[in-house]
């Protein structure tokens, strides 16, 4: 079978079947109900359907859920993982954007009673070399940015997506991150500058996957933003 340049660059062609993704998550003790999406067509711009748990299934706080997923990535990659923001991930520094949070709430309502949501997504290639702020201003009406938790789950079910230095790095435009400032509980959340977005990348020198954050105005041909879609 011929492999396209895009597939070579991302290490990814299409999502695994939903049942296979569910099996992978269950093996990682991410167990929940999932009904799938019967009769729904893949929306324009999406690679296909991915299974993403509601973060509340994992932890009571969002930042704790992100930490749990990062720990699972490290475990499944035999320790070949580095978190550049290890000491910075906390309740005051990382969050979902409001639009992304609302999108997942809408998906949860559509798939009532399910903890494992089936979400139409694209894994970053559509927005290659776009700054995150430009991505956010160019989203389709039914499209939303994916966050650090969601993309981390997608990497757990599709580790081939980021296994080589030629693979496209993944920006998370649905996540918001604070860096380079003193974070204090006395400083109201609305006063903090959430001007960075989470980022997953492959470090060629150490041959590991890494988690970090990049400024939303920075663009790189090495990375592309992952997004999700609401399906009517």
C-alpha cells in the first residue's frame, strides 16, 4: 500500500476501530461505557472517530487528570517521556478553553450515559505551520481545539502518531497554559496570562516524546494543531 507524504510526516493514517480503541483504554484501567456513533458520517476535515474519556472519569480536578494521562504515556513508552512543565502543571496554570469544555459537555449530552465519548477529530496535519491563535480564529462553526488531556488520550490509543523525529508535533489549541510568571493563589485566575498552549513533540536527540507548552502566536512547520468536531 502506498504511503502518502502526510502519513510519513504524522506517522498516522486513520483512527483504529472504535472497539479497538476501547480495548486499549480498558487495558490502561480507563473503563467506562461507550455506545459509539451509529450512522454518523465523518465530518469534513476530520480523520475519523476517536474514543476520548471524559476527564472527570480519571480525576476530580482537570490538572490531575492531565498528570494521570502523562504518567500513562510515560509508562506505555517504557519511560521514554519527558515533561518540560513537570513543576508547573497545577490548578492555576492549565485548563481547557471555555469553547472546548462546552464542546465536550455537548458531546456528553449527545452520548448520554457514556463515559467514553466518540469524537470526530483530526490529529494536526490540517493546521500544519499555523500558530495556535490563527487556528482558533479559523475554526469551522462545528470545530473546536483539543486540549492536553484529549490529545494525550489519542496518543495512548495511537502511539504511532508520535514515534519518529519526522512526525509532526501536536499543538493543543483547546488547552490554555500559564508560563513565565509567578503564579500565586492571591492572583485572580482572570488576571493570569494564559498565552501558551500545551504541546506534544518528539525529541530526536533523546528519542523520547515530550510534553511542553508554546506561545499561541508562535508558528512552526514542525507542528500542527489537533481539533475536534461536533456531529449533528
